[in-house]
C-alpha cells in the first residue's frame, strides 16, 4: 500500500485538518492518479412504504441482534454513541421514532435491515415531523450502512484475490477489478491491498467496518499504517486504539495508530522512516481552483519544524508591517518570500529582510518522550508537537540535541495506565549550594537519569525529583504537582478571572488540544475558558477551566449547546438535538 502523507498540524486561523477534507484521497499529491473514492451506490430498488407490521418485524429482528452484540458497544463511532445520548421519555409519533437517541435503530450495527428501515423513515427525501435528534440518528444509520457496504465490497475483492494467488494472476485480477469499477489499475491494486490486509492482519478493524463502528476512510488509515507489520504486530497495534477509533477524527486516528505501530514494532518504524528519507523530494501540482501547490516530502522532522517556525516569524513581520490577510495567507506569502529571497512588506524600510534571520534560528516545539525511552530502558515512541508520534531513536536524538541548548525547558508528566496526565512538574536548576553533578555514566548510557531528591512522596504528594541531562550543565530539580480534580483541592485556583501561569500550564498539560471532541487545535493557541462562567460564580481552577479554541468557545455559549466538565477531566458536549459526545484528557506516550 502507498505511504501516507504526514498529517498537517492544525491551522493557525482555523483547524483545517486538510488531509481530512478529502479522506478518501490517499496519494493526494499525484494528480495523474485520481484516488477520489466515489460515493457508494446504495443499490436499493424503489419499494412501497413498509406497513406497521413489517416495521415491527424489523424492530424485533433488530432487538434480537442487539442482544447478541450487547447494545451498549461503547466503541461505536460518531453521533449517538450508545450510553452517551439522552433518551427522551415517552414515544415519538414520527416514522423515524426508532432512530431517536438510544432507540433500537440508533444502536443497530450496519446491516441491510438498517438500510431498509432508514429508507422507510424518509418520504421522498422529506422528513416532516421528524425531530432533529431522529434526523441525526438516520444520518448515522446511513453512515453505518455505507461502512457495512464497503466491508462487503472489500470481502468480495479479497475473495477474488485469494482465487488468483500467483503474482501474474493477481496483476490480471487488478485489471478485472479496475475495468468492472471504472477505476485506475493503481486504485484497484490499492483496493486489493486494503482488502487483503484487513482479511489477514486486521480482523478487528474488518469487523468494526462491517458493523459501522469505523468508516472506510478510517479503516484505510489503519491498514496503511500497519502495512509494514506482520500479523501478530498488526493485531497488537490494532488493539491499542480500536476501542476508540470510531470516535477519533481522522487526524487523531492517524496519530494514535502511528504511535501504536511504533510501540508494536519500533525497529520497523525506524527503518521505514530512514528508508523514506532517501526519497525526500519536492513536488508541485495544480490545485482544482486553478492555483498551484508546492510541498516537500519525507524531510527531517526537526528541520521541518524549524522551517515552520521561521515561516511564522516572517509572517508576523509581514503582519506588523501592515500586509493584509489572515495568518494562513501571510504564512503562504512568507513561504514564497523565503524561497525567492523577496520582501512582501508594504514598506521596505519596515520589517526585517526575510533572508536576515538570526543565525542559529531555533524552533519552539514540545517533544514528549517516555522517561524509560530517554534512559534507554525501553523503545517506546515519543511525540513531537506539530508532527505527531516519532520513533524512539529519533526522540532520543532530538532530546539529546535539546539538552545542548541551555534555553531548553524540561517538564515531567506522570500518567496513569491509559496515558492520562495525573501529575506534572517543570524543572529548575538545582541551587548552587546543593548541586551534585555526577560524572559520565557507564558505556551505552543515554545521559538521562531520574532519581528522588527528597523523601516526600505518596500519600503526601509525588515529591521532588532530580533530572540529569546529557552535557556539563547542573542537575535539574522537579517538584511534581497533582492534576487530580476528583475531588479538587483548588490548590492552583486564581483569585480573579485570569489564571496564573501554573494553572494555565497544568490545564494545557491535561488537555493538549481544544476540548471539543472534533478539534485538534493546540491548547497554547486556545482560550482558557471557564466551564461555569466566572461571572456566574465559576472558579478559576483546574476543575472548572480548560482550553477551547475561539470557535468552540463561542459554540459553547450558543443557545442549545451545553458543556459539562466532569471531575475526571472529561468534557461532555451536548448538542441542541440532545445528543452527547465526550472528550477525554490527552493520552500521552507511556
């Protein structure tokens, strides 16, 4: 299967998640090979409206099937997740009543019966008398049916492939599929690869697609990411994230499965990165709008982040000089300025020339690495803000490089077994009177050690610790602060509306992105928002605040929307239709 482009960082003016705008286009840069997935044709013939007796029979069959699959399958994706919806008392009189929150067709996995019932809920695409909550249920039902149909289609393709095991026959099988579907040979090969990988390596994903837990686009993300693994490794990676794959956005799913692949087979992940680096290239293509695009592929992650920061710095100079446009537009202009050695400032005597950036320009990014990886005790992946998971070798290289810069800030986050932050502290140099700099460690040691600096600890608190980093600098002292809010001791509560530095930082540690279920905007670029308004008596405390991008901050205040901040740090968003979706705290590498 073809390699996937690195997912983009959420945008500056918005959260474009640009790869997700066209989730079925895997090789988006190759304009000669169009991979747009055509909408699945439903293929259902027109029929007379179902009678009440027929609908009752379908409901009974659905109820029996629900008993077999245990209706509260928390992994089901998207709107109306079982157990998360508010069930309205009484019974609706609309023809779509069974699609209401928590009702039988709202819970039924994707199947032909669900398609028939969803079709019967519409009267020539008119939904008179159907509530908004029921409309959402019908939409989700068709989404599960679409996934079910895609799973059945891939099962047929896998069977065709099995019947032609020789390489030369497989080539002709791809031709047969391409001709039958009106697709390119490359697209047919891709379909065969996805179908075969789901069939042999990813039984859980295959079942989730058949039931409508994940969409075809998400199944392909998982299949592509695990393409380098053997069966046991692929299934191990799949199990790490399949329980939440349905409710993750495509961008979040890419990061989750990438991390799972690095945990299951770190050596293979490193070799894939190193091999792909030999294919570094610059590509250009025509946009559908008539404009053009230019992008570098398979570049060193640290240099990409440094370049991105430099582009942003020049874009800010352009804004300060009075150039009109949003930050996305200005960053694009800065990109061209730096490449072409030009200056787009309206007034040439204002601003700094783009080529005159100071030597040693560095990037401000967050690198998160498991302590066991830093110490050389394990090979678990890290995470680089703006890019996503990085394999342990690259993570250690970046950490050692960072240790050589005295301006590097070191923080430590303690997580639970799921990767949720439960404690955090930032390092400070040990006082000169107490400095204990150890000599060089044994051969093979990475230069990172972490040891107790005091006898404090549970139950009184996590205590104070000493972090040793490579190089001649002093040891660092870290005092860990608890992130627990169940119950909350209000230790970091601010007296006024604005949070203190520590409170803001701890909030951004617990939720590294906007607390909307579908937004991945970095917390540092979000508002620090009170869940219960400060004016209404809400505390400026970790138990009542969290990051929300400006859009979701406004959305939360819109009539009909409600957000509840639960004691464990989960945010529950309830829409005007009465359906609820949750955002858990960030899961860190463990």
